[in-house]
C-alpha cells in the first residue's frame, strides 16, 4: 500500500472581518475566494474533497469539486466550534476578563452557551478518524481554524488546548502524510498560501 495524503485548508477571509463566528454562516469575501484559489493550486493531485457545511467552506468546495470533477462530501463534524453568546463578536467586543479566561484555559472555560471544548474535540476527531480510514490517494479538506488545531494537536501528540498556540491564518494549507499501517500520520507542511 502506498502513502496517502490529506491536505487541510482553512477557509479564506470572510465578509465582516475577524470575529468568533462558530456557526454564524457568513460568506467569503472576494479576497477569501482568491486566497482559496491560491491554496487549492498547491493540491493539484487531489482525488476527493471533504468540507464543513458552512458557507465559508462549502461554497468554494462545491466550485472546486465541479471544476476538477471530484467527489465532494459535506461533513457536519468538520464545522467550527459553536461559540454561543460570543457568536459574531470581535475579540474587542467580549469582556476582557472573559476573553483572558478563554485564552488561559481553552479546555476548562466554556463561553456562555458555547460548545464545550471536549465535545468539539470528540466530534472533530471522529471526523478525522473517518478521513484517515477513507480511501483515495489525496483528500482535500476545507474547514476552520479550530478544527485544524484539534487535528494537528492530535497528530503531533500535543496536550488538549495546546492547539491554540498554532497559527492558522486564512487559507492556511496543512499537508499530512498517511503511511501504510502500522505507520502514523505525519506533518509535511503547514502555512499560508501566498496572500
């Protein structure tokens, strides 16, 4: 069995600027579309596409799947963490003490009405398991910063919550190699496509 690859791509810039979106379903900006075009060019050999159902991921994923004539699966578990009362807020709109608690203890502190981190982690890792058990030599996954951080933390053996220390800019491209068993997934590349 030969190696397989998964390329994870965070969505591009979203209309309305940086904020805690979670389930808020805003579309990409024109710049976000251009960012994802550059990111997708780094994966010319993809054989299938999986995507979060959120517009900021799924609209580009549908376009790319049609252009490249590749199968597309929308996977609910690849959606961003839901942020409850913080949905749609920029960081400077959240009380500083609450935001500090979140950054200091992302596992233990749950914003009001938000999805607890361990629930979010469990659903993302279930989706990740499905991806690594899937077939096809190269899967491209369109998803979110939080999802990417959870998957990378798992692959790299990082502590829960340590993924917040990973920079995941818009249109960040992360390529993982899946060797034949008993090999383990490994990180090949991580960073932004030229913005």
